[in-house]
């Protein structure tokens, strides 16, 4: 179990001094735990033995075991495709690469299904539907593609959806108009993107609620999110897979459609009428010509 989960698990009983240490650890997680026990105690305003008692209470043999576990988590967070390429090449099994990759993705999707609490879908759906203001959708370098898919789905269910795409100076200006009536949906997976994290933190400071899709190591945005939906992303590839993220996002949409019911149906019917009238998709009849537009006749040329 990651250290963050140990610190926030239900039933964990902490003394006031131990709670101060936990607060310091969570305030700048995971970097806050990478110094010495003395430096951690000084930052929390407690004694060194109090730090040792806390790590033992969390299930570690001592501070060195605690820090070794934290370092492993940091390394997992910071894995680059190049590092994973070398690691997975050394341990690669002698089997079809494509089949091995697909099997790993299927395992991840099954784990996502079994480990995501039903109330997470309920809570996310409630925020997506009950938000009175704008819904902004944001993602990182690769995950912004999943974010755009979600924005496309949401725009068919309700108004006020904005896909931020790649953050521009104009997007940062949007922060001035955001507040408690608005919602930010973020996709952020390791290696977490600094501008995405900064935008989310500043939006939260303005009262914006946040729904976060992330991985088991959790983006720093998890500390300020209303709802956190976690999906495993490791696969038999140098690159992490976003297939579980797509499936989880579509599961939220399916849940939302089921919960919203008739209002979403009426909006979808209205959209289909507009598409049909404008022959947007193949098979739709062409719209009748606009009588207000006269066909341009070719100019007549004088005979030589």
C-alpha cells in the first residue's frame, strides 16, 4: 500500500504530534519524506522519537524501511519511456509481443473494474450534472486526447463544456472567471505535467471543484480533488497504456447517461435533428438549397 494511502486510511488513530507529521508528509508528497528523520521532525515541530513511532505505527520496521518504500514510489512515478524500455527489455518473456501487451492491458482493465468504488462513479456523475457553471476539461501530453473524448461526450449531455487542449496564455486568463459554480476535470498520469498541476491548484484556490483521473501513484492534484478515479497503466511496453483510462472515462459517461435519463435523451434528440438537417453524417439527405442565395452566373465575354 502506498504511503499516502496508509496515512489517510480509515481507522488510523494518530496522536496530535503524529498528526502534525502526517500533515507535513502530505503537504509536499512524496518529497517531504525524503530527508532525515531529524529534518522531518523539525519541520513538524516534534521530536525524533515521535517520527519513529509514527513510521512503526504505519507498519514499517523503522525509518530506513519507511524511506526505502517511499523512494521506490518516487522512482515508479518518474519512470520515463526510455527507462522502462531498458527495464522491460531485460525481463522480456519469449512470447509474442503483441499478445503479451494486450494481455497486460486486459489485466489492467479488469483491475480497474474491480478496484473502483461504485460511489466514485456516483460522485463524479453528480458533479458533472449538477455543476451550474462551466465544465473545463484538461489533460497532459498524451492524456489530453482522453480529455478531448470526454469533452465530446459531455457536450452532447449538457451545455457549458470547454476542452482546454494544450494550455495557452489565453487559457490561464480563464482562471479569473472561474469560481465555486464551475468544475475542472483533469487527466494526469505519471510523469505528471507541471502546467496541468499548476492550473488545477490555482483553479482550486478559486473554489473550483476537481474530478481527477490518475494512476496508482496519484498525481499531486489528488490532494485537492473532490473525486479521484485511479486506473493502473503499466503495460508490456515502454509506454504506459491509457486504455484503462479510456474505459474508466467511458464508464463514467455510461453511468451519467443512466442517472440523468430523460434530460440527456432530449438533448441528444435535438442534436440529432440539427445534424440530420445539415447532412452532417453519411446517409443524411442534403439540406434544401437556401432560396436567398442566388447562383452566380458566369460573366459573358464580348465576341472578338
